[in-house]
C-alpha cells in the first residue's frame, strides 16, 4: 500500500565519500540538491562527510552514498584509503544501497583506471567495466551532454511502456549535464548503461553509452552538478533509499520543478535536441 509522506518524519543519512578530494565541476551541488528535495518534503537528512581515514562503521550506516569526480592526482591519493573500504562498499552496493558515483568515482568502481601518465589505479571491481586514459596528448572529452535514459524505472513515475511513448527530448527520459574527462570507460557484459548519448561523448566517445547502472548504484560522467537539472533522477535516488530503509512503497508529493526543468530544457535546446 502506498503511503503519502506527510506528516510521518522520515530520515535519511547521506554518506558523502571524500568531499575534500572527490568533488569537481560543482559535484557538491548533488548533496545540496538531495538535502533540499528531502527538506521540502519534510524528510530529515544527515550528511556524513567520509574523508580520508573514515571509519567503516560510519559508511555502513548510510542510506544513500555519493562520491564526486577529481583529477588523476586526487584519485591516486583516495585510492589508498578506499581500497580498505572496498569490501564494505561492495557489500552495500550488492545489498541495493542506492548511490551516485560521478566521473573519477565511477571509474573507481571498475576493474582499473589507467591514468594519463600510464600508471594503473586498481579499481574496486564492483562494476564490470574498465577505464583507459590515452594520455595528455589525446583530446579530453569535454562539453555539454544530453543522454536518453536506458533505465525505464528511472523515468519518473512511468511504466516501461510509457518510456517508449515519450518524445526523444522529453525531460522525463533525458539527463543533461557537463563532462570533462580524459578516461574512456568500456562496459562489460554484466552491467547496463545509464543512457544513450544524444549529444556529447559519454563513456568513451565511440559506443554512444553513458554511465552505468548496477542494482541501485549509478555511475555517470555528468557533472554540472547532475541532479539539480535532472530532478527526476534526484527523486528516484531518494525514493529508493527510503523504500529500502522503511521497507514499504513510498509516494512523493510532486515539487514545483519549473526552474529545474527550464534549466534542463535550456541545455536540450542549446544542443538542438528535439
Ligand atoms: N581524472 C579522471 C579523468 O580524467 C576523472 C576526471 C573527473 O572526475 N572529472 O578521466
């Protein structure tokens, strides 16, 4: 049975992995967006900053995980600390704890990330993918991006079939953002793409895939930050986190997303989509 949220106070603990080192191109805005969209619905949030040396216990008690991107140098520093936490993070992801991992963070979840200088950062081997950075001389994959979602459940409030009826540029089945990465990510067989590239480079500038989805964990190259201009994605993460924590279906009261969708559609228009 669906429960309307008001007036029962729900709480969510958001685990922010390495906020000092893994946050670039506005990524911290994703945490603010999640907090605000909860607050506007009377959902209490606590944000745990999980910086270098954080206790496993603090991560394990999070209902929703976020990690932003970074340059190769920061990724190398974080990799040492993250290695000791990979078992816990892997178990949480397997168990369906929702999470959003942007760019450098997304690369960490794979088998490895080959840096621009050729050194290998071992990945956590949670997502079936790997990332190669062809080096400083190669073009960086930068610019505005638009993606058509491959993951119907993510398409706000729709059934599978609704997804196919929606026009190419319907904001409910698209994501927009900004990318800037040297790494090219290649998906294996045991993982799905988050979306298909309409404009931009996405995972590798070749196979038109963008991001990856594994259980309730999402990797993406979209900075910006990604969530404010894609409120349906933010709400999906919050809904999954609440339903997992409270073990019941949750129905959200819609928010007035006029400004968010204006920003979303502005990028689609700018990229001449639809
Ligand atoms: N350093 C990685 C790369 O260049 C990730 C970049 C990022 O997180 N924006 O691909």
